[in-house]
C-alpha cells in the first residue's frame, strides 16, 4: 500500500510568496494561499483578474522582476511554455530578480526539456527550482485538494512541502526536474483518452435507443468507469460541458506527450489519432471551445445531442479542505 507521510505545517506561512498567472488553475492556487494566511504578492497581464486577490489582502507587483525581488518563492502558472519563457527571461522577468536562497516553482503543465532549461538558468542565479504541476480538475483547486507532482532535489522538496500540502491534498515527489512534467502530461493523455471514448460510448448508446441517465449509472458502477466519466460525463449530459478547460489546452498537453514518445522512439497508435481528433475539434469549434465539446464532432454527424435531465452544470469538490500529505511510492525509503 502507498505510504502517506503527514507534514508539520508550523511556520510554513512565514514564506513570502509571489504568484504569476491568475487563470483558471492559478487563480484557485493563489486563492488557497491567501485563504491559508500566506503573505502573497500577485502578478497577471490583466490587473482586473487580480482585483479580487488584492481585495483579499494580496500585494501587487508591477513586473515579474519586482515580484521576484520582493518574494522568497516565485510561482508561475501560465498557459504555455512560450509564455513562461517570456515571463522568466525578458529583461524585467523573473530571472532578473532571483538570487541566492530563493525558489522558483513552475506549476504549469509544460514541456520536459523546457522546464529543465529554465531550471538551469534559475540555479545559475543561486536559486532553487521545482516543477509542481497539479492534477484532479479545477473544482479541487478551490478547496486545496489538488494532487501535486513535484520534480526537484529532495532538499528543495522538503523546503516546499509545507506549502505544497496547503495547495494540494496529495503530494508526490517524482524525482529530479523534468519527471513531474513528464508524468503530468502522461496523466492528461490518459484523461483525454477517457474523454474521447466516453463521448463515443454515450453517442453510440443514444443511437441505440438507451436512456442516457441509465447509461451513466451503468458506467459509474462498472469496470468502465473513470474519474473523467464521473465528472466530465455529468457536465456533458447536462449540456454545459463546463470544466474550465479548453480544446487548445488539451491539444498542448497531448502534443507534449506525443513529443515524449517520439523522442524515445515509441511507435504509439492511439496518441497520434487523439492529437488529430483535437486538432479537428479546434478547427471546427475554435481553440477556446470547452474540451468536453469534442463530443460535438459525433453529435453533429448523428444529428442529435447527448443530453439528460438531472445532471449538474458544473462540478464541485465535496471533500473538506484540510492539510495534505506526501504520497511515498511503494518500496521507497525516505
């Protein structure tokens, strides 16, 4: 059985934290920091997006460099590797404000080689680097119940663990820089496979005359269930399709997974097809279309919608917010 290591949180909130990127995921993470008493400074290209955090007591930095100079820890949570590189490396970027003893934490879903490259630049400044992407769906972010993968050396992980167990319920040290990003895009690949096959299953059952509420319950109590089916399946049947995640982000993530496979010469069969399916979805409905609407490709082909009464328009996390813990893999001795 996987070991769960409890964490002493005493003194964790003494760290001055800077947070850059207040989108769907970043906003929830920054909210958790403020809600739990961390001294937090925020930065986003859209200052209006920061207003609710400023109203809740956060500070504001006029540039990434200023934020890095003011804070012990700088967290970035941004839409793409290209955007993160700009925030880090521009003349007024994060790197210009980092120094001895500081930490940079990358919480975006990003490219393995890119996060390694940026981490080396951070370490050249005398600072430490950690990648800590999150998983579990946006609703869990609002309650601090994300799962977090952390790639870095053990000493940096130990420094960060009290804060990470505030932002997430389950924290896994995956190994050195690059390992967390690799595992994160792998899990997003699996989630996308579930999303596509769930859509195919629901459309097929609708065409065959099955009641869709009954179909959902059959999935949920069977070996065919999944986290995606039990969450995104519900908002799909509701019709809102709202999980705060868009097709372009799915394409980015599964594209990063395909890149890993190609670098290691793995002749995948499903992955390239999934990439093509989402490219087609973006072409038809736009890159910012909600990702569960990939089912529309089949709905349009069949001339009907997959809808059922009694399902919620959005998912909420029913787990209480409480301190998290380190998940220790089987056979590992700390």
